[in-house]
């Protein structure tokens, strides 16, 4: 197959490039390099089945030749990024999704929208299954991300219903692993880098909120299976092992072998406003229809991710 991956120089996108190349496909990565980095795909330079196009998907997309699949991963998924770039966040979710859907229609390609657990907002249902409609504040600081992805899902379904585009929607829950940006502000790179430096881990507010963290290889496997399936509606992919942020901090300290302590801080900006109190995927649909479930437990995934960040710190 010939596959286009937007956000292909990003954290998850670059792992998808690796996977589809390893499976023998031709891969085109597209990225505007705003938050993605060529470091993530440097090892693919010169690969005979790999191409990179430096392009912003909010502008008209031109790709020569046939495409079998379009995977739209381009996004600004970190709360700090969407506070700093609220308009770009809305544009990539709305205009970027429109352009990539138009491309999929023109090429008669199968389409994947990378959506998010944020469509559930601060959920009133726990764990979250795909039939829950969510609890999102449209005018809060997270609204720019959440609503752009909710719009993107609606647009994807409209292209499916009106234009019969063969669509898939994955709702990604907190995924982590090598190639996360060290400074993207999310809890995984923050805590690991703080622990590696022996600094206190910055637990926001009281640390009692929960998340469920999925290792990137598990997510990639889930996405590949979803693309091979005939599931048109949204599918949660995530690891249902739920931890509080304080528990998570202790696991990071253990994985790093650090003496760091925890410090409880109230961020001055709006990053924790509307911060979901609890989040955990119900993965029944993926289990039943894709035969998928995560294989990498949190301590193991943290060891692998720590090795990546340790290496980067050593080189810096
Ligand atoms: N968080 C924290 N310290 C940090 C970064 C994040 O306590 O240095 C908290 C944050 O408030 C949230 C959780 O960790 O409750 C996960 O935040 P993240 O930014 O990773 O992503 P989210 O799941 O909110 O999209």
C-alpha cells in the first residue's frame, strides 16, 4: 500500500511510519514541523519506500499518484501547546481534517482520524465507552482542542455518510513512549526528566486526578488493526490500568531509580482548568472487534521511555 501519515514527524506519527515501512508499505510523512521534529524520522532518511513532505495540512494538500490510506495524526495534543497555540489547534483539527478528508475522497483512500479521549471532556461516565457523548466546556481553555476533535469526528462521519469515504476513528487515550517531546509539558516527559535530573516532580493541584497510560507500540498495533477492520464508528484505544497522578509519580521515580521528591504546585496559567478528574478507557469494542488489548505494562513502558530520555539528556 501507499500510505500518507500527517503529523508523520511527530511522536505517534513517526512510530506509525516505522511500523508501516516494516510491514513493507510505501510511506509518505507530512508535517509542518511546528511540534514534530525531523529527529524522529532522521533514521528513515534515504529509505527507498519513505518520503517526507514539509507541509501544513491547514492549507490545500497536493500529493502526486495514488494513495491507499490517509492517516490524519497532525495535531497539537498537549495542553500546554493548545494553550500557547489555540487558533492553530482549532485549524489543524478543522481545516486539516477537511483537507485530508478531501484528499482521501479524491484518491479513494481509506481514512483514519486520530481523535482523542478529550472528546469525553471531564467525563461523567467511568470508564468511558464509545457511546458516551462527553462533558466538554466549549469556552474553557481545553475547548480549542476538544471541540476541534469533536468537529473532526463529525466531519469524518459526514464524509463517510455523504461521500461514502471509508473512514475509521480512533480515540487515543494518554499514550507515551520514546519520541515524546521533552518540553511538551505533559506529565510523562515532565516527570521523567525531573526524575532524571533529581528535581522534584511537579504534581499539579492535589495529584488525585487519574489517567490510564498506554505504551506507544500497543497504540500502533491497535491503529493497524483498526485500519484492517471494517469498524466505521469510533474505537477507544488505550490501556485501562488507571492510576492517580501521585501513584504515577512514584512509578516514574522507581523506573528512573531517582531520589526525587514530589512537590505539589498550582500552575499560574490555565493548564489545569477543566482538567478531567478521572479518565480510563473502556476497551470492550477494541477487544471484541479487533482482538486487541495492550501488552506493555506501565513499569516496563516507563523503563523503555526513561532509556530514551536518559539518552537524550546524556547527549545534550
Ligand atoms: N500533570 C501534573 N504535573 C505535570 C504535568 C501534568 O500533575 O508536570 C497532571 C495534569 O494536571 C493532569 C495529568 O497530569 O491531571 C495529565 O496531564 P497531561 O498534560 O499529561 O495530559 P492530559 O491527560 O491532561 O491531556
